[in-house]
C-alpha cells in the first residue's frame, strides 16, 4: 500500500428522470482509492462499511477494483446513501448519513499504516460527522511528517449546518496538509467573495507546500510560494457526467507524484516545473476520461496511457505542420 485514503464509501443514486434513480458505488475517498488502484498504484481505503446489502456491494466493488481493504472495518449500522441530480454546470446532492457506518468509524487504536505507505489523503464529508471526523484528524495528526499528507475538502454545502464554523475548521484542516487539491467551487465556498486563485494562493502561508485548484474544463492551476502559477488544460472530451472527476484528478495527482519520486513534503516545492506540468496533465486527462461515462468511472492505466499518447502524437503533428 503506497497510498492510503481515509473516509467514506457510499451509494450514489443518480436521477434519470422524475423519481427514477440509477445506483452507482461512490463516495469521494472510495472513488479516489479506485482511481489510484486502476492507475497502477497500490492503494488502500481506511473506513468502515456496513454489513447491509449496500455495504456488501461497496466492499466487493472496491476489492474487485484492486483496493487494499485490510484497514476497512465492518459494522451493522446502515450504509450512507446520496441522491444526485445533474445540472448543466454542477450537481445537486441529498445525503442520508445519520448514524451510518462510515460516520461511526472511531477505532480505539488508530490503524497502523504499512511502512511502504507514502501518501495519506483525507477530506470530504466524513469530516463533518462525529465520531469519524475527529478520529480522522487524529490519524492525520499522527502521520504528519511521516507521510505526504494530501487534503481535498470536497465541499458539499447541503451537509454544512454552520458555514462560518466550517470555514474556520477547513482552514485548520488544510494547515495539516502538505498538498491541497480543491475545486473552484470548493474555494468559492470556503472564501466567499474572494477570487478563487487569490484565496487558494493565500492558504500557502498556513502550511501547505502546494495547492492545486481545478476549474473543470478550464483546467487546473498549481500554486506554490514564491513561484509563478502553472496551469494546464484538459483535453476536450464528450461529456457524459462530472461525478467523480475531482476524485479521479486527486488520485491521479498522487499517482503521478509518486512515479516521479515525490514522497516527502519538501519535494513538492523542489519538483521542476516541467515535471509538475506532466503531473497536472496526467491528472487532468484522467479526470477528463472519467467524464466520458456515467457515474464515477475512473480510467484504467492502459486507457490513460493511450489517451496521453494520442495527445502527444497530435501535438507532434501540429508542431510538424507549423
């Protein structure tokens, strides 16, 4: 296990018309774990799943996709359910997670991550619920300085009862991280009224060595202290669904960084711009491929390699014509 992702796994029911919904396995941490595993990096989920019919489906789905499940506990509490309505520019969510298995994750002893684990990612809606949220933060605090800590807030406004309290908490959470990955929608909620790039850049003073801000089809921007922003755009693809795109991007970011030898916080700042551009391009293309199908369906490594190869060939042809 080289990457560990802590948080929820749930069932996304996507609206297909009226009150008809199609179920998909989901949850940002679970999606990210599957994405990283499909891209060839040994990845484990740290969570608690129900023993109900949805929990059985989730466990089997994660295992089938190569996710290491040794740090996943089981209990009789129900599974978290999320209902999703697609919009033209964003999605609307309704969550049912009172007393559910993942929100009740609170091991008496924190899980022991394998020595080979180099990245621990946290964030998403599990942080909003006790006892899981405080225990996740305990795990992150215990691993600081030992692993590369990645934070993805994955803000879901419909679940946030006190926006001001959440914003204060979120600034504390991102201060625990070496790398923060978030969307422009996340940044706009955390810092209302501020330009998103300005807000994201200001958080570098709180501790993270790098912040990556995603802006959908507009691409992604890397921010580091005392360095110029670095941006990439994803390839144009036929859009089917954006569910799981951010989760795929974050997972691919970690995979690409590990493949370039980045295992410690200080390496985020010293990694050359050319290598960072490759990392961002890798993540943006993976997220774009996820958007070509319904539900969170991250690409397999062979798909991503083929897509990147096609982009390289197209760029070489354009260069030759020029």
